[in-house]
C-alpha cells in the first residue's frame, strides 16, 4: 500500500472520528513517513521543516481575526444584523414572500462576496469572519441550514479561481497550471484555459444547486447565542460563547456614528492596501499588511481605546487561532508527503493498472489528484507536484493539450472542497461556528466533499474524454 494513500486515509478517518484535525494531520504524517522508509527521525525533521511555511499564513489569519473583532467592536455588524431582523419582523408570517426573498438574497449576496473575494476584492477568506458571525442570528430567524451556507461559501471560493483567470484565478490557472504544464514540455500557447475548465466548473454549479435546493433546503433549528459583539445586540440573547467582541466585561459598547465611520474607513484601507500590493506584484503578504494597517487605523483613531485593545485583539486572534494551527500542521503534513517520494510511484502505478484505456486512466489520475489535495489541503500546492508527472502520461495516452489542461486543473482543484485542512472549509467554519453550533467535519467538510468533489470528479472525467 502506498504511504501517501495510507497517510491521507488515516488522517481523514481520524478527523471523521472526531480526533482533532491537528492531531490527525500529525499522526497521518508520522505513519506515512515511517511507511515510506524515511524513519521516525527523518519524518519528524521533514514535518518540522514544513511547519515554517505555515507560520506566515497563521499570523495573517490571527491578525485578520483581530481586525474582524475590532470591526465587531465598532457595532457595524450589529447594526447590519439589527436592520435585517427588523426587516424580517415586519413580514407577515414565516412563509411570507419577504422572508423567502431575504433568504435567497442573503445566500446570493454571500455567494457574490465569495466570488469577489478571489478577484475584484482579492481578500480570499478574509471577509468571512467580518460578514458571517453577525448574520448568524438572522440565519437562525430564517431557520436557514448553515450547511447550505458553507456550500455557498466554498463554491464561491473554489469555483472562481478554477475557472476565471483573474486575481487568484490568474495565479492558479495561468501562473501555476499552464506554467507547470509548459515547464513539463507541452505547448499550451494556444490554449483557452476557460474552455478547458468550463465543464469541471459546470460540475461545481450542479453541486451547489443540489446543496441549496435539494439537500439542505429544509429548515433547521439553532439556538440564539450572543456572538462576537454582533449576535448579542441583534437577538438580545445571552448565552455561552458570546461577548467576544464586547471586551473584558462582556458588555457590548454602544453603537456610535464615529466608530461606524472609522470601521468603514479601516475596511476600505485594508482592502485598498491588498489591491495595491497585488496590482504591483509585491512579494509582501497583502493580507498580513492590510490587516495590520487596518488595526492601526482603529488604534490611532481611538475607535478602540487603548485599555480595550488588548481584550478585543486577543479575542479576535483566538477566533482564528484554530485555522492557524491547522494550516501550520497541514504544511508539515504536505512536506512529509513531498519528501517521502511516494507521490510519483502512486501516479505511475495507478496509470499502469489501466494501460492504454484512456477513460480509466483519466479517472485514476483524477482520483490521485483528489487524494493528494485532500491531504495537502491546497490546490495551489498540488499542481506543481502532479503536473510534471501527468503531462508525459497524458501525452503517452494520446490526450489533447486542452484535455490535458482540464485533467490536471481538475485533479488539482479536487479535494480543496472537503479537505479538513483546506482554507476553503476552514474559512466557512470560522464564521459559521462563531456561536459553537457548526461542526467543522460534519457541517463543512462532509457536505462540501459530497456536493463538490463528486460532481467535479464526474465533470472532469467527462471533459477529459470530449475535449
């Protein structure tokens, strides 16, 4: 049994059995490294070396959490939630047209924000802890199943970069996908990457429609719990897990016009800096710099007073700390898998099982891509690993350059949705679990895996045969 297969399957099994994801990643990496022949010491060294790559990501998310909590402290999210609740309470019954419109408008707005976070306002998951926690009480009032919201968020995060060559999509499709295929020796100069990824993207759309209109369309009950300075003001509920954004004494500050204005300015400054840094191609981490400057706006404007700043920022960092630790551990796991030297034999052995059968060979390559990305947790990290191996295999099997781009792009994107260590599932969980009622594995990972990886796998397989 290939060590990568064992490591990923063990990690996923432990996560489903409710072993903490960080521990599941560590145990999976340890077992996989030892089975590959690296030995205990070699595995630990590889894991430790990989941890450093996740430190920048973890710090960025921690500062983002602090920034989100400062925005919540200003009262802006609470104002939004209060307005939406007042709008709902004016409707004439649970089945009214207004409530139905609000439900679908909210889902459409969240999807639009997720799409724009990859290109127009390239902040990736940065908007989730700002937007989602204060809206939880509104979702509760609508009895909206949060698993549907998780699927909407993940759809917007993943489908956008794997289809539109703008923003993060340009990095994924042009720089990494086409770049690595060309580096492996295949001419892709005349390839329209959107044509190559259109059918796989259609599979994602089918998955979203199934999740929203079929699987999770029924109402689901949640408790009203005060969350992050947003839900408390909107619902008036007092319960466990609330008050993070309210400061040390658990009392939310009164909404003031000045703090609202400062909050809007800080958000614009944060997003503007990220846009500017991405536009000039700066090597500086745009999310890290933007969040840091946004926090400075709150401090220097005195919208967050100095005696409150420590509590507000610490609570915000706690909110995102889990994502940071998981991302760090995922980098260690990914480094062990890369250093094991087991990915290339896995691809060749899988392809060899089907000889010249193009249909079965393409399915096998897609399944291997799913397995690798589920373990690594990043499509962007998977593509460089598999492209160099898949290009000669596709050429030998007689796949066209367009089909090759589709196979490798789909193989890379498979597993981003549904991976316990992917920010495409960690981000939605960070927002939807602000009141402790959304489980990462059962409410984010499993729903997104079922509704996106299965349709994407089928769509990518069809694309490989018709392109």
